[in-house]
C-alpha cells in the first residue's frame, strides 16, 4: 500500500484518530489525558484544524496502540520503515490496523479476543 493509498483510504487524520478512539472506547477527555494533550487540542486535531508534532504523534500512537509510522503515513509523511522493523505487533494492533475490516467488525473481534484472554487468566 502506498502512502497516498493510506491517506485516501483512511480519510483524514482527524477521522482516523476519532475512529481509533471510539474503537478503544475512550472519550476525547480520556484520550487527551493518556496522550498528554489538552482536550481542546485533541478536539482540534480530530476536526483537522492542526497538524500534530512528532511528540503529539508519539503520544497518540502509544495511547491508541497504533504504530507511529502509520499515523505519519496518514498525514502523508515519508517514513523510514527500517527503524520500526523490530516493533512488536500485538493481536489487538493487528486487528485495529486491518483495513479489510469495518470499525464494527474490529470492535467485535477485539471483544472476543479480550474475553478469551480474560478467561485464560482465571
């Protein structure tokens, strides 16, 4: 998938952040706190009013369990993938990043996966 495909498929950066936040079942206030941002700034990002800094991208990526390079591709930034070659891919992040699934399907898979993991912890 090219950078252009990533941008056009996912819509705007703000739409992507909003979608991932909702999949994570977080309010704007909760995400802002976890990502160390103000509520107002996160709202502006979701509405496409600002271009985030690298620090903001890193905070959002960590809070949403999405690779930073994915966020950068959505913004149309060129990414050196060699740095991320050793990045750990989790089951949850793989589900969230799968463009073949709808948001509802992703949430269903996450719910099922988490229930299995919780059952094994008992």
